[in-house]
């Protein structure tokens, strides 16, 4: 099968024209970084796109934060204590912190946020993770207490991924206001997001070094490279390995794993994909190594469940040999199904993610020997979020699940009652095991439950888990400080110019 290669096109004139609506003259106080999708919402409770959160996590922050190694450190909370029964968490809040609009940060903001997250006092539940919260209270302006319904080893990780919002502020959709190191300035559709350094940020050691950040919406890789060459772009995201290798002489190239899982997602409620033998056949027919070599130029880690080995202590490394690439075995599974003569299948793919489009093209040919005739349906990112992610109105898709530091967030997607389980996977044993993991305090036991969850998913084949793609970041030579995280986060505060 022909290998897919991204060639560095020399159509500089055309690319520069495509970029001219975004670019402006280079400014030493301004760093320009690319982003390949439009933000879906600046309101943290509405956003589902990982790349949007990668930007807005510079605006908002929680009581705790995770560093580049996934370890937690104090953010809006200076310290915390936990009761002996692991049911009550008391946070001592920082004093003197202000929101970007000048409002003081107090415990009232924490109460407002967590009541909304947990759906307390009749409010709409904003976070599936926070269903374990029983009550919240604020003994004073700088003390915040959370009481849980049951113990869980994941609560502090949930805290770190739950940004505190200004109470009763209703403009976060269009003018987000947080306490983070950068402030929102503006957003121009199809063009850019502009942020400005928060000069009143409480943590001087983690404050931003560059005054202005412009995040340019650029869905075409060739336009990104042209913009780098012309000096109109300082940092290019998601560059293919082929192009990254060609740029190493004149630019900084940073490559790292993402803790991300690329999948061939199947709607398990859609016949014939509701037939487990069909799903097993598809799993055995997809050559993951060919995808890794053809789409990612070899820079990706082959996977077997919805877990990357980056989460080492939770990763089940015994699943590698269960469903390997084996076309004859795939045909045997297909013969045992109710659809042995094959069928037509649509692969809905977000068109702005070229690696997913290229992967879908390879899969089309891989499934032909099974009599499965695939049609690729490219859609805009907002359409994918609406039709596939929110409404499950699709047959199959190629997408990546963003990495998380909490295994609960990784596996919750497969719960029968999870509202965004767009794979429509249902397994009672998984639900029971996941529930045990969620409430377990002992970290070793918790890890074993998570490994069992991975095994159940692997055996039921709700999706084909392809790889953890490597990320290639290309920067100008005078840009330093780019920091890789185990989650999708563009940490603008660490970036600086060397000249």
C-alpha cells in the first residue's frame, strides 16, 4: 500500500496570501503561535475541544495545577487538608488574587464554581466528574470546604482540572475572565485569538515573560511553514514529521509524545457495528504500523487500548497480543458475523486534522478485503463536535482522545451513562469495575481496577486503538522555553525570546 507523505510544498506565494489575513508585522513584544482548529467555546463549562482548553488554561486556573510531570502544586489554594475518612477537603485560599477585570478572588467564587460543577441546589450539572460532591461551604472569605459522598483517589486531580470562575459573571462565552497569567483580549473568527500578559499575576515565578500572544487559526500546514519562513509565525503546532525533519537546520524542532490516543471510532449502536465479530474483524484488519509509518513517519507509539504508556502506573502492558494485525483472522471473524458478505460504511472525519484524514484513507483500503466499502465524509470541526461527539449521528470516525493526567477522565468516556459516550459502548462489567476504581483510595488497587477496565475495552473492541502520535513543534531560533505537558496545554508563561 502506498505510503502517505506530507511534502513541504514550495508554493510560498499562495501560502503567504492565505496567511495575509492573519499576519501582521513582527513585534518583539508579541509571540505568534498557530492553532489548527477554531475554539469551540471560551466558557470552560461548554468547551469540549482539547485544543481550546490548551489556550484557555492560560486564562483560567483551579485551586491546584499540574506541572510538566503531572505532579500537583498549589495555585489558587495555598494549601489544603484532608479528613481521616477522605470525605472532607479544606482549601486555604490565596489572598490578594484578582480576576482579570479587577474583582477580588474569594471563597464565594469557589462555592459558585463547585455548586455549578456538581449541580448542587438544583443547578445544572456542569461536570460528570463532580457527581461525588455532596456539599460545599465557605467558613470565611479564604477558606473553602468540599464534602464528598464517598472517598475517591482522584478528587485532587479533578480539582486541578476544574477552573474557578468569577461568581455571577455571565460573559465568559465572549469575554472570558480568569485569574491566570494571561488575559483574553479578543477573538476574530477564522483569524486569531489575542491574549495579553496579566501583570498583576500573583505568582511572579510563573508569570508570563512575553507581553502579547496571538494564536493564529491556521488549518493548512503549508501556510504555517510559509509563515515561519516569512517571520510572521514564531511557533508552529502539529507539523508532520516529514516537514519537521526538513526544517531542523533553520528552526528549533521539539518532538514529544502526547499522551493521546488516535482511534478508529465505531458507533456500537449502529448495525452492523453492533456485531462484535464485525468489530473484531475490523480491529484485526487495520495495520497500525502502516498508519504509524505512513501518516506519522514512524513517530508514534502503537496502542492496544484507550491508554498511552505515558501513564505508566496505570497502563496495562499485557494487551499487546490480543488483537494484532492479521487479515486472515479478520476474515474468519467476518465470516462468523451476520455480515459476512460485507457492507457500506461512512467514515466521518474532521477535515482540519490532516493526520486523521490520511489515516481514514489508509483504512479505506485496509477494509476492502473484508467486503467493507468505505466512503470518507470530511466535515468541519464544529460539525464533527455537533454530529459525532454530541449527537452520535455517524457510523465511524477517526479522531484522537486528548491525554489526561487522571485515568478516570480517560476511561469515563466508555461508561454506559456518560452523556458523551459517542461510541455508544455499553458493558455492565466495565461500569462496575470503573465504579470501584473511582471510589478506591488505595492507589495500587485503583491501578488494578483501571487495568481491568482496559482489558474489558480491548476484548469488546468498541474502537480500534491505533497509536499515540508524537507532536512536532517548530519554532523560530530565537524562541525558547516551550514546555511539553502530559496534557494538551500551550503554556505561554514559559515562552520567551532569546534576542
